[in-house]
């Protein structure tokens, strides 16, 4: 070892008898102590060296132990080399793999020493002996040892008298007892920790069970809420639809002119009913989306047509000439295939909000394709009062409203924006906002341009002259409204029946071109009427439009034939009636 320049020798000892084995162990312990190792590392080093020295004496008849410091390592390393001139080890790899056992325990010393020390190298040749070199890094807290200081340690070691072997064995036993006590203490700590972990695991399991129970309760509560709102929808909507229909007839002057005061009063009635119906519809729609029961009904439509319908529907909201509602042309956009009703609902909410909170300037609606050509981006930009940054996400929370100086003047439910974002995500897109107080807001709707493969559409256009329409509905108010709307259309002959039985009779006798059918009727309901119409050769080819106050969802659609068109009574107007009558007659030809 002395020939190797990187090692600074400390001391060399012969191994010729049992006493030398004990002495080598003691010297290794002492050198480790002088070099600054803690007591545990001193014991590890001494034990490893003792095992190697015992192997050299037991299997080779003797050898020598060289102690040195590896000065080139960082940190420096205490190195011990045990050399012998014995027969060597023929099956070295088997021993190092821990697979060899002999009656004398051969192999345990090598494997144990390798585990106790940081470095381990062995060179053994059959008939030429064995050299084992082990090393242990000095604690990083120590400064590197200079060679002069190391020489001083070597001189002191030579002056120290060798201890009695019996004393050394007693010291070794004492160290072993201390090690056993330390192991016992750690075992007790481990057992205590395992017990605490077991208690914690039981607590976590109990917590998960409680959370699962609460989640199930919340799920049931959500289902009950949705079911309650769905069941009550008819009770809410029927009187509201009647109020809206009657007020519409009065405002349309179908039965004569109104005085300015009467017009104002009817307007108040209609606006109040519209606000209440809007709240009911938003609550129902939001509940269905949250419950995962809202479905997407894609149709093919053009953005320009959608903008045209929105322009006409929202023009009455322009109560002042200082605000202008602008729709930029969107001729370059392809035809979209998604749920037109839901897109229209989102944009109506956004535009009506923008008009409410814009005192002067403009509300501008634009549409363009996204960069990847798969999404269409619609923006509603206003020059209104704006929204503070901290409120950008809060406005999308249910029943949350931002307090502003205009809040008292405008009424709202706090459901429009949350519902709009939920609908946007249902369509596969999202709704975001950018706004600066005093500078206006920009709401951006991004949705896929296509929700799947479009249905084949009819492009034919036929006239409606000489066509007849049969309304089957037990609601006298609704029959009156439809009579006024359809009866004023010279192209249609209007027939009506107040019940299912009467309606079936008229359908067989008159063979109308279109039947408008209510579902909820006493004695013979609409489902029965549909069944009997389809079973009769005289009536099974007549197109039927179902007009109902029930919630239009998957459950209702599953009870009806696929070709039946569903119309909500709250969407009835002169334009909508003309549209679905025209479509129904075209589909039958």
C-alpha cells in the first residue's frame, strides 16, 4: 500500500495468531477514533476489520493489516488492507453473492465487511493468496487531514502499549451490548410508530367512509333537487306561458288598439312574467347540466342566420339611442353543426348583460374561426362599466352579482353567466372574460364548429297554401293564443279540439296537414293520441308537433317516436309557429 502515492500509511500490523486478530480490531477502533469517526462508525470499522483479520488467520494461516488514509478521495477515506499468502478463494463470486455457506461459516466475514464499509475491493488468486481492501469515508464535518498531522498520529500509536486481549474482548462485548440496546430502542420506536400508523390508517379509512356517505347524500340531494324542479316545471310554466301569450296578443293589437297607459301596464305584466320565467328556465337548465341530464341536439346552421335572429330578438332591449348593438358580418365562416338553441341561449345572456351595463357606446358581436380551424370563437365586446379583476371568476358563480352603481337599475338572477359557462362546456368549449373597470368587457365563447356528423337536411321549399292545422289541447288559453296566431294566417285552416278523444275524431275526419298536440290532458292524454294516430292508416302519415310545458329532456324524448318534433310552449310566438308549421309540412311531402 505504501507504494501507492494516493495512500498515506498510518500503521501496519502482522496477523500471526488469535491475539493478533484481537489487536488488529483494537487498533482499527483506535485509529478510527483518532481520525474523528463517531462511536457507531468506530464499531462498524473495527467489526469489519476484525472479520477480515479472522478470515486471514483462519483460512490462510496469517497475513498482515495495513492502515492508511486515501488523501485523494473527497472526503478523505480511512482504508484498511488485509493481505495473506494462503490458498486463495476458488468460488469468490458465489461467496460475494451470499449463496455459499460452509460448516465453519466461511463467507459471512466477507459479506458482512462489505455491508459495513463504504468501499470494498477483493483480489484472490488460487494458490497466490487474497487481498481485501475496505474503506470508510471521514465525516464531512472534519477538515482534511494534512500528512504531517497523520505522521504524528502514527507515532503516538507506536508508543501506545498493546492492551490485554481479555480487556479488548470485554470492550468489544460492551460495544456489542450497546449496539443491541440501541437496536432494541429503535425496535420499540418502530413498533410505536407502526401502532400510530395503524391508528392513523383506521382514522383515514373512517374518514373516507364518512366522505363517501356525505358524497352519496349530496348526490341524492342533487337528484331530488333536479326531480323536484322537473316535476314543478309544468306548474310553474303553464300559468307563465298563458300570461306571456295573452300579453303578446294584447301588444300585437290582434283584438284592437290599446291606450298608451294600457300598453304600459301590459308591458309591465309581460316583463315581470318574462323575468320569472327566465329564472325558472335558468334554474331548470342549470340543474339539468349539473346532473348530467342535458343533451346536445346538433343541427346545421349559419352564423349569419343566428346573428340575424339575435338582432331581431334583442333589439327591444335597446332602451336608449346612446348604445348601439352591432353584429359584424360573418360570411367567411363555414356552416356550424352544433346545438343552435344552446349557442343562441349563451349569446342572448351575454348580449343582454352587455346592454344592461353599457350606458353609452356600443355592444359589438363578432365571430371568427380559431387558429386550428376546428373551433369557432364568438366575442361580445361592450364599452360598459367593466368588471374588477377580483370579480372575473365570481361572476360565474350561481346567484353571485357584482355590486355596481347600475345594479339597482337592472334586475338579474345571478344565473345567466353560470348557466352560459356550463352550456359552453357541455358543447365542448368554454366561456371566458377579459375586463377593465371603466373600459368595458369582452366575453369570449369558444366552441367546436362541429359536434359530429351532421344529419342529412332537406333543401326543398314548398308553399303552404290550402293547408289545415289541428290543435289538440285542453288548455283553453293556449288554444285561444294559437287560434289568434294561426287563424290570422290566410294560408292555414285552423281546427281545434279540447281533448284527446275529440282530437282523434277530427284527425280521422278532416285529415289535417299538421297536428299540434299537447301531452298532458285528462281522460285521453297526448301519448295515447300519438299511439292511436300511428296505428290508424288514415292518420299515420300526418306530421305531429308536440307542444308541451313539460321539461324536454332525454326521459321525455324516450317516450316519443324519434320523428316527433318537440316544442316548448314558452317558445311560442308568431315566428316560431310559422317556422315549425312550414318545416312539418315540408317533411311530409
